[in-house]
C-alpha cells in the first residue's frame, strides 16, 4: 500500500454507498500488477450482502 493512501472519511463512505445503492452496474478496477493488493474484500462482501 502506498504511503500516500488516506482512508475515506465517514462522509465519503456515505456518498460511496449511496452511489452503489443507486447504481445498476458496479465495476471494480484492479491493478493488473498486483490484483490482490488492490481489492477491497470488505466492500466486496457488503456488495454481495446487498445483492449488487
């Protein structure tokens, strides 16, 4: 993970989940050099729970 990584604020997460809820398609973009490092398993699990 990069030193420049900054976690999202609570407000940003609210906007993210609102956009996900309203979306018809969810696209997860992974870094082809290291796909496992660019995945967000917690988000993926929640999307599955939401039925997205």
